[in-house]
DNA sequence: ACCACCTTGTGATTGTTTTCACAATCCATT
DNA sequence: AATGGATTGTGAAAACAATCACAAGGTGGT
C-alpha cells in the first residue's frame, strides 16, 4: 500500500500507534535495533498480523526475514502521529483536571507541549501552574497567535462548554479535545475528540454487575 | 431478546449507555416523561436504530407507537451499569491526576463514590483531599474491608504499576481502572480497563497532520 | 369497533475490522 | 549462487458492528 490518494485508516489502528511507539521506545533504550512483529505484538497482547496490517496502511517499513528497524520505525510513527511537529496545547479551564493535565508527563514525552492555561476566575489569573501561566480567557485569541498553539483542551463544566467552544473556534484553533460530558456542535473543518472519563468506570461497573450476577 | 443465557454485548453498546443516561436525566429534570428513540438519538448525533438496537440487548423497554418512559428507562440503565449499587472506589496514587479524579463530580453523579486515596509519600498520609482521606498504601487491605471498596483506580507511574497491581489484587479488588501507560498482567477473573490519555491527543495530532497535508 | 397514524423491536443487509494463511523476499551460510 | 530458515505484506475469509426497512403492536379519534 505504497500509493494511496485517500485510503481510509481505521480509527482503531490510529489508537494503537501510541502503544507501538511506547514499546519501540523501550526497545530503543535497551539498545535493541531490530524487532519482529511477533515479539512486539506479544508485548502488547495483540496479534502480529494486526500489527503488520496496521503498519501497512502507512507504508512498508519492515524487512522480510528480519523484522523492523527499531529507530527507523520509531521515526515513522512519530511522523504519522505528528509528534515531530512539537504541537502546542492550550488548556481551557484551570480547575483540578486542567492543572493535572498541564503537568502530565505523557505530553512532553510525546512531543506535545502545554503552553498556556486559561480561566475566568480572577484569583487564578497570573499564577503559574508548574511552568505554565494562567491567562484570562479573554486573552485566548492574542495568546494563541503569540504562542502558536494548535490544540485546545476543554476541562470546563458542561454548562459552558458550547459557548467556550465557539470562542475557541473564533480564536482559530483547529482541533479540540473535549473532557466536558456534552456533545459539542462544531463546523465540518474542526477536529473534535471527546474524552468521557465516566464511560471507562461505568464500563467497569457494568462488568462487575454482570460477573457477580452470573 | 428477553431471554438469553450468554448474549455477547458489544463493547461499543456499553460505551453509549452513559450517554443515554445523561440525555434521559436531562429530559427527566425537564419534567418530560416520554421520549422517542428518534428524538433521543438526534440529541446525541447517532441513528435511532442504533439506540433501539443497543437497548434491545438488555430487554424491551419501549412502548410501540409511543416511545420510552423516561424515568423507567433511566432506572433500567442505572441497573445495567450498576449505578444502583453505589460502588465505592479507591484511588491509588495521590498525585495531580489522582486528586483531580477524587474531586471529579461525574462520579457522584453516576452513583460512584471515591472513598479513599492511597499513596506512599509520608508527607501526604493523613491529609484530606476534599472529603477523602489519604492513607498509606500498606493499609490498602484493611481499608478495603473496612470501607467496602470494589474498584481500584491506578494513577501511578508506569514503572511501579505492575507491582501495585499485585497488591491491589491481593487486597481483594475485583476491578481495576488503569491510567498508567503500560499493559498490566492480571488473572482471568480481574476486570481491567485501561485509560490512556495520550491516545486521545495523539489521535488529534495525527488528524491535524493528515488534514494539513492534503 | 375500526381506521389512520406512530414508534418499537428485529431479521436482513451492508460496512468495517480482525484474523488467517501464504507468496514474496530478505539474510546467513556454505 | 544456491539452499534453508525467518519474517514481512496482503488478498481472502471470518467476525463484528451499524444501518435499513418493515412487521408487530401500540395510541387516539370518530
């Protein structure tokens, strides 16, 4: 699948790429330079054919009879995920969750940088959260231009989420990661990803009920 | 699909139940007692047949020609998700993310209660985080029995996650919600759910790269 | 009691994702 | 340069999930 045009890549495939990145990173640190799909998949609890199929959507990265060059594949996955772009992130809502995310080490590790926090609580404005300053939401547009941020993370109450979303879009953000438990209406060209923390734990709760019931 | 035996319910179906719960809750608060699948689905941006199919896995809750009784369906979904059980949660790791989750209003709203935090940092032991006390990890087993907790949430570094998981299982927890970016090995009977925050934002980053590249 | 209308519940269909299985091909050794 | 052993890349098959389309069954009006 070298040439494409507009191949549709399964969402599930993209979700697995960060896992591949992590395993490769580990092997890389251990000084291992070549890895087979079988070993890598075993590490992740998936099948080797799924791993190979996933990678095949993006190109031919392996060497038959040998496996994959760790640092080469690492570079490829970084590029696919945009990790080579050093994307900057704005977090809107400097509450518990927002500030926790601002300090989340997983971001830096994946080429992402939380560059500013925004809130409307005057008591918080001007404070530093780790190395990140908290600005008033009214400065969103200015700061976006100044700091070159691309992704807005919404850690705000559901009741104001749609309203803030419109501000975010007006400010020129192209991608939104929404933690508010509400369906946001956005124009076609905006990339929206919802993260609903309640889903995960209710899924657990459901499985608990099922298991104990049987 | 009234009788079953062991019908397999799609994971995707279970993930949508919390959404249904929210919409129903809103309608309930507005005093609306009957709702059609069409209206409910429109609210969520899915098809009405998907909603009906999802519900059909659990029983026949609707009335043909009319729709669904809001408070009745609400009760059913609560039961399916185990929200009627008032499940108690232990959070292991009283860092930024752990304490943020301890105060997350979404839990209480869905019949879940964070009952204790655990850490190994002596400076944190005994402190209150909101209404929740922080205990030393060595007390996990005692406190579990004392407080009747069922679900363990892991907000700890990946490097210690497997080790802590074994403690958690030894303490008798049956369900684990894991935020550490690592694959945990658990026995068959343990219910494990991984929540990888990096996946969401790297998905966004990937879509950004694709869109701008085309 | 009948009719017109509405909405559910669900087989059948279509679409998507995973798994299978093997030809293609690369490496190492002689 | 030929052979044996290994592992990729990928069509084809299977499994899974979403959508369609309509019979079944309910409501309200006359």
